[in-house]
C-alpha cells in the first residue's frame, strides 16, 4: 500500500490551510481578531490541527499494519486524538455561548468575556479534555497475530474501549443538547432584534458569525452520530455495526475539522481581506526583490564595463 495516498494528501492540505488561517488571525494587529470569538476559534483550531495530524498517523499505522513495537506511539497518538476531540466539542459549546451572549446580552458582552474569564474558559476546555482522555494511556493495545507472521491492530482492551465510548457518548450528548438550546434561543433573539431595528454593519457581522456557529454545529453533529452509533453497537454487542461505524471515523473527522476554517473564510469579510492583503504583500515583496536584483546587476555591469560607464579616451589635439 502506498505510504502517501490521496486521503493523506487531502488531510495534510486541510491541516496546512487551517494553520495558515490560524497564523493570519494570531499575527494580525486588527482589533476584530482580538475579541473572544476569534480567541476561542484559535484555541479550538489548534486542537483541530492536532487531531488531523494525529489521525493521519493513526490511519497510516492501521493501513500499513505496523506491529506491536509501535504500540506506545499509537497510544499517545490516540491520546492526542481523544483530547483534541473533546476540545473541539467543548470549544464549539463555548463559541455557541459566546454568540448567544453577543446577541442576547450585547450591552454587558465585554464584561462577560473579559480576558481573565476567557483564559479561565480555555483552561477549563483543555483541563476537562485531558481528564476525559488520559485514561487511554493505561490501556494495552490488542493485536491479532496472523499465520503469516504479520500483526493487525484490533483496538483497545475491552474495558478501556467501553470507558472511551461512554465518555465520548456523554460529551456528544452534552454538546448536542446545549448547542440545540443555545442556537435555537440565539436564532429567536436575532429574529426579534432584526424586526425591531434596521440591520447595521455590526449586526451583519454578528449574523455571519451566527451562521458560522450553525454550520459548524450541523457538521459536528455528523461526528456525534458516528459516536452514538459506536456506543450503541458496543453496548448491544453488534460487532458488524461497530466495525462499520469505526471505519467511518477518519473521513467524518476530516469533514468536521475542515468546516470551521472554510466557513470562517466564507462568512468573515475581515478574514478574507487579511488573507488577500497577505498575498498582495508577498507579491509586492517579490517584485521589489526582482527590481533590486536587476538594478544591482546593471550597476555591477556598468562599474566593470568602461564602455557602458561612458568612459572614452581623450582626443589629442
């Protein structure tokens, strides 16, 4: 099997594009990117990129059928993937809360999302995610030894697998319930406000960020459905359904983590403008380098060539 196939190329491309968007936001001096929404997006985006890269390696390990000598590497990659998954879920819950408070409590929005409170939220996001996933490293991976001497990774020990599935089931359930309630209330409030007043430029910006939240919610629920299916099939002992659901994880995860940067680029005019400015500056720098190189070359030629320098022999009388 090829080491780098189309799936791997797509995943690496998604990760590269995501990193580019994060760098644009982090390095920008614009006040727009310093608000709570974009800070939460960056905190969650770092985990999404980690998830992409970890799952690329996990999928390649499975496809290449690497042996037990790589089990500790696989364990820590699985830990990184698990932490990133919970961070993604909690991050999008906090983003939904952020959008709700922005529209419902716009007057005290800045008081709610102070820098101190924001740091606390992000700390909780990562601490809870680590606590939910750390149990993974206590497991021993189960391998199937075939007659031809090769080994195939089956998965975690049964009790660890049950714990992981129950944890993810709980996280997805909380995400689904909280997000449905918050998004419904936010949409209701937005509809009420838009009827009362004319939509200003700032309100249009808020509307686009609300649409971002809804789009991300829809595609994250796709992953929740996959986790629900795995948990139910594990509890009921339906091995065929469990294996089928497990096989869908990687492409569903790719879609789930690629939607946030794509949606934000489409819906945020500020981000699009900064991306365009980035490439314009790169092109301008490239042109300046070429001009300076040509000027330097001509100067050198003029200095070393007396004819080009305009020097002539004096005419004798």
